[in-house]
């Protein structure tokens, strides 16, 4: 699986957009970008995934650069409950499917 | 609520003992994944089952074993426990829609194992 690089931590003001970058310069053509988050000691939660087009759902937006070497997860209006570790993962969409979690980005939303 | 159920939520035991962690995947999901999360190792993939068969193996110790039963629930057996086995153990099932893989993993709330 392609390796991802994320900042260790970032702060965000409540009510503002949080932009979380992820670098995946070695991504292959069949690999998707997935984002998960883990709120303290809870099970990781799926946020969004995409291949090359930008994606949006009720939780977030995913912006993937044209060369697919990086992406940004956008939380449009961060709340205190969005404080969590956010993981960017690159993986093919296949049945033999395991996610390799890195260290992620610890996002702290401040009032 | 992810729909994945794990029991027990908390477990305290002694070194050398054996424990069994149980996972019920979401209704209709055929794949089950086990992960271990300790303070110094992050989330580590242990093993995957698909419809009763082992599909992929990660960093699972020989002292650990798992199986998936015909009703699709899974059990992770940890034996000869050591202090270092203290961790959160998560189970996940993979989402499907109309038989197609949606790619999402749905995680349970975990079983916290403390070995004293």
C-alpha cells in the first residue's frame, strides 16, 4: 500500500473549517484515499473515500489533487466533538482488504 | 452505533491466562477484521476472516488465534497472556451494498484488555 504523510497535530477554532492535508505521492492508479477518525479510545469511524474526483458527504469533503499525490479532508464547520485523531489511508478497493493505520493527525478543536 | 458488537467491553486478567473476545459483525457483512491498539503501537491489523475463512494475516502472535463461525460472528482467542498484551482490541466488518464492496470498515467499540 502507498505510504501517507500527515502532520502530527493541528488546532482548529470551533465553527471554522478544518483542512487536514495528506501526502500520498506514491499512490497507484487503483488505490483509493480513505479517511477515518478515532475519537478518544472509541472505534475508528469511517469519514469518506475517493479515487480521483472530489467527494462530499454529510461529514466532510475530500479534495484530491489532479495528480492524486495529495489530498485534503475538509470539516466545514468544526465542533468540539470533532476533536479526534484523523487517519488518511491509501488502499485498493479489493476483497482482501485491510487498512494500515499510521499515526494520523491529532486535531484539537478549541472553543 | 456502527452495528458491530464486541464483548466484553472490559476484561482484567492475570499473566499466563487465556481470554476470548467476541465480535458480531453488522447484519449482512461477511468480513471480520481484528485490530490491536496499544499505547506505543497504534492500530495494528491482526487478522481478517471472510465468510468463515481466514483471508489475511497481519502482526498476529502465535499465542493468538481467531475464527469466524457459520453465523458470521468471530472470536479472538488470546493465550499465555503477557503484560504487553494489554490493549484495546477492535473488531470491524466491511460494508457491502447489494453485494458490492463499499470499502468502508465499521468498527466496534472495542474490548479493553488489562493483563496484571
